[in-house]
C-alpha cells in the first residue's frame, strides 16, 4: 500500500470521493471518472485500490481534455499543425497582401489563442468579430476622415478575421483535426448522440473549479440526463466566504446550475481550519530558494524517514526545476517529477539555434569570427569534431585567433581541415530550409555514434527527442513551400522547442513528488513546499496576449485576468486545505523578469484572523562576513630564486622592471612564469598593435637617414611614403584584419595623421636646428656590476631613436599613449623605484644607462615623443629640487647616472632577495 495517502487522521480528497462512490454504488464497472488532469487519474487508481481492497474491473478514467476529444471524434492538432494550417488559410484569403511566414508567426500565435478561446466559450463569432471590427474603426480614425492605403489594409485585416476563423476551422475539420476550442465546440454538438448511446454509464466528475462554457454545457447535460455526480474539491471555509476568490467559480456554478441549486455540493470538506504549521519564508533570489528547499528536505529527512512519502515540492516558477534537481540531497531515495523538462533548456537546443544563426548572419565577408568561435566552442561540436589525434574545432579556433581572422570564409575553413563533419557544418552556399534540416539530422546521427561509444545515456535521450523534432520539421518544410528561408525555420524551431518536453520516467506513487501548480490539482500531501509565491508568478499578473480587448471579453463571457487570478487563488488554497506542514517561499529580491514583491496570496493569509496563530514568518539571508582583501603574497623558495637568477642572466628589460614597480605579482606571473594574456581575435586594432605599427613605420621612414643630417627635402620625401608604409605594417602587425571600413579604417587614418604631424614638427625643427640620426631601434645589452649577487645580472632593451641635435646627444622613446612632463620629471630619487607614475622616467634612464655603458659621453638628454600629446614636443627627462620649483635640469650627467644606478641596484637586489616576498600592490 502506498504511503502517499497515509495521513494521520484524514483521507485525501480522491480517497473521500472513491469511498463515497463505492459506498453508493458497490461497483465501478460501468463508471466513468472524469478529472481535470491525467496526473490525478494515476492517484485515483491508487485510491480505488486502497479503498476497495479487492480485485475488480477498473472504471474508465479520463482527463477532461481526453473525454472531450472522445466525444468530438476529432484529434487534437499540435501547435505547429495549427500554425501552418492558419497560415495556409490566411495566404489563400489574402494572396496579394500577405505577410511572409516569419512575420506572420509573430502575431499568428496570438490569433490562434483567440480562436481557441472563443470556441471553448462557445461565443457567437459573427457578433464578436463584427464588434471587434467596429471597435478598431472607432478607436483609430474618424469615420469621416479620408482613408489612406495603410488605413484600408488595416481595416481589411479586422474585417477578414471572421472569414479567416471559419475557413481555418473548416480546413481542420476536413482533416479530422481541431485546436482545443474547436474540439470542445464539436463535442458539444455531438453530446446528445453520445448520451443517447451511453445511458447505462455512471459519470463521476471530480475536482473541477474554473470551467469554460463548453465544459459547463457538457457537464450540466450529463448531470441532467445520466446517472452522475460531481464532487468539488473545496473547503466550507472558502465556500461560506462570499468575497473569497478560492470559491469564486464554485459559488458561481452553485448559483447558475439547476442541478446544484436544490442540492448540496458533494465533496465539500472542513479541513482548512485544522492543525497547520504555515511557514512563510523570504529567500533572496530564485536559485537560493532551491538551496533552501534542499536544506529543508535534508533536515526533515533526518528526523523522519517517512516524511518524503507525504511531501510535495510545488514549483510556482517551473524554470526552477533544473536548479532544484541539482540541489536534491544525496541521501534522498526516490524522486518523482510530474512535469516535463523543457527541451529548450537542454544543451542541444542552443547547438541547433547557433547553427541556424551561423547562416542567418552570414554576409558577403563570410562568417563573423564570434559566431564561429561560439559555435565551435559548443560542447557537442567538440564531441562531433574530436578525432583520435586531433580536434578540428580546437585547430580552427586556435588558427582564427593566431591569424586574427575577423571574418572566415569556406576557403579558410577548408585550408585547416576537410573532415566530413566539417563539410556538413560549413558550406559556401546558404542552404534552403529542407537542406538545412537534413544537415541537422546528419549531425544528430554522427553525434549518436560518438555518444554511444561513451555510453552517455542522458545525451542520447536528448538526441532522440531532437531527431524526432527535426523529422517533424522536415515533413513540415517539404509540405509547405512558404517556409523558404532560415529565419522562418528558426521561428518554427523555437515554437516547437517551447512546447516539447523531456518526460521523466519514475514510480509516480513513490518518493518525493516534484510538480507544477496545475499538476497538483486533486492531490493532497501532508507537507507542501511551494516556491516563487511572488506577484507576477502566483498570480501571474495582468498580461493580456490577445487581439480582443478587455471590455469585449467581458461582454462575451470570455475570461480576463480577473478570472485568471481567481484560478490561481483556488489552486493555492486547495493545496493548503489538507496539508499540515506548509512552507511558502518567495523571492525577497524581485526584479522585472522574476516577478514582483511577495504575492497578495501571502498577504491575504496573514490578514486572516483564523490563521494568525498558525503562521510564522522568516527572512533568510546569507551570513554577511566582511571580506578583508588580503594582498597576494608569494614567498621566494629555492625554485623561485633559481627562476629569478635565470631571468636576471637573460636580462631585465626596462618594461619588466616597470612592471615590478607597478605590481610585483604581475612581474612574477607575466615575466617570471611567462603567463601571457589569452590570445583573442582583434576585431578592431588593439592599442599595443597600434604602437607597434607606429614604431615600425617610423623606423622604415627614417632608416635611410641614419648617419645623415636631416633636411626638409628628405623629410618631405619620407612624408610622401607614409600612407603606403603604414598600410604595409598594418598588414604585417594586424594579421587578418580588414582596414577598409569601420573602426579599423579610422585607426589607420589616425596612425597616418600621427606620423604626418610628427614629421611636420620635425620639418619645423630642422629649419632652426641641425639634427643628425645616429641609430634607430638599436638593441643594447649590458652586464650590471653587482658584487652582492653571485650570478650575472643583465639589463637589456631597444632604443627607439638616438640622434644629435646641435651637438647634444638625444635618446628618444616613442609612446602612442599620453605622457605629460610630470611623468618624466624626478624630485625624489627614491620614487623612481617605488612609484609607477615615474615609470617613463625610469625607462628613459635605463636606456641612457645602457647607451652610456658602451659609448663614452659627457652629457646626454633623453625624452619621450607622445603621439597623443604631440603639441608638447619632445618631453625631456629632468630633475627638480622640489615640486614647487620651476627650474628643471634636463641634462643627464655622470652624477645623474650614479644616482639612478643606486636606485636600479636597490630595485634589482629587492627582486633577488630571498627574504623579500613578492607582495601584491593595489593597481
């Protein structure tokens, strides 16, 4: 016997119904039970076995939808069939002015919902659509105003709705199909014939609440003409309260149904005011709710192993299923999920969506690199392209980054790999929908072979569902010629995905029950954990995805958000009726996408005086412990000291030493360990690449001038070559980049303008001074005399330019970034090895030290040309007595070199000292 109904002092609703019917009839052979959902039918069978305690022929058990389908003689058309049939009907009615399928699919779904609703409520469509047409005319234009072509088309759309509705329904009926509303309307038409041929049956309607007009008509006629009863799953507490929305519909039925006016309602109970412990718990964010549920289950499980058998977790927001499953305690044995896992949440869904996007977004340049990288990085593509010795996806990704391909064409792909799978994924032509679906089916079959080897059962299950889905899509695109582009195919794919679920298999009557609100109908549990009790979720709010306005819906008896709110209220309170331990969780950190503040249903509970003593409120918040940022520290062990010695022997560069001054940890990772930034495609030319191009261009322009005195004619000659030289260095340094348009074209012209402006300054300078080029991009490497260390220390670097101006030797460094005089001026010598702001001065003195070691000198000057600050000219290194002093000494003498040498020595000794760890600095 299942433990699901072993309540301490009460039966479940379904057990009460079965007990009453069994007592009244003594047999169930000719009985038909009709329930709101299929799920309740499973529990009903269990209740029958529990109550009757004997072998017997089982009664017929229908959900209301399957019973109505049985009555109508039609089959339900799935949503895709409906959408295509509607478009075909629409296209035949408006052959000259029709939208394409992609545009139609955006509003066609709304129209389908409206057609479905008007049929379920047996509305006179002639009157409804006539009124809707009149409303649109009145709302938008003056009747006397002259009508434009657009206005006439708009009015014609509303005028055509009724003919479209009739033709659509007729086309479905010819195929023996119907949308839900049409099936209901046909069932009502055939009801009398059905009753006449099934008089010997006993009909038991169980647990209904909100009913559409067709359902009301069917149930009332059966109640009036057949042996039948209807049992309502409601508590007297709500029925007696004329303002309570939980009983809104049942009170309405009691007032208007002749069969109920003179008889008491069956199934009404008195459990709500019984013993209850209601815990209202606020939890920040949605996923945190699933973590709380997990902790709650684990705690309760330790106290009572049988607790799980009488417990249900009801998800107000069904998207929490996946995080909940990942949070279930490991010691919990047996979980039954009464809701499908949406197929659009599986990893394969994104694979095929990205595949479609790849071709939808392809243009004359080819595929944009981001789309290709994202697609090739998909885990299933990696599985597909994995070979024994290589992975084609990895090869292509690495090459795209290394070659800096912003756009990739089919020739580039073929130059890297030519496997059969790649030829399926990448083709020169954009395939039509039929060919594309066949490509997807081929990918699925190849993936199946790979996954069978690894025995990945879950992925194979996903794959099977997608194989079914794409076969369905293939039938659709072959039958309907109007699906003629990939955008339309993608729209259908999304639509199919949204309605498909991966159904879980398990023992439905054992273990923890996880379900959505609708699946909980007619079911009772001792412990109920309900999540996401927030406005906008429970109830769902005033969303009105319909062409029919509110006032017209009210006039024709169609449901509005008011009725929908009453439905949610009923489901909420029905769950609480027989439960003893109730946990209501809501998100305390709501936002637009996740619902509003806590639900009005909680507020209603809290203001109920009869429930006040049974409710506790808690706000759960993570423990806030202030995080004290501790700077990273690397102690120098023997291995690290050995690494430093090797690095020192190869040579410190001015840049690496500046990197240490900025942040010792960065020096440790980048310079000592050689950890470089990840290789990325430069969609637009990066700043460091721009700097390289400027340096290389200036070197090529000035190289013929080495050893010569600059003249205006030489510089004008060099200036004329700038654009050609810059272009060639762009191609060398910015591999694969296109500089013919966009930001790269701007960057190209900026570099050209930088260098033109620089040479213009040089031309002005050589008119007044004699400038001789001595060297360009010369590499220097010197040994530093450091007797404190027992290993060689080398300083190395490359000097951008060495020249002589009016007899004064100059060392010049080019910077494409902005440099100001304060960055090259020293007041306190100690700051040059401790403050990164002085790094530019530090580098200039390093260059001067390297040059002076091999070239005797009396005095030299060093400076920086900042291309973002060209107006300042050459910004010379200088020293000042104080920050307030206006006098700057720009001459580098032997004394200057000695003062800097002391600081350089201290810096290197600090790096090499085993007792001084590398400690992170705030950057």
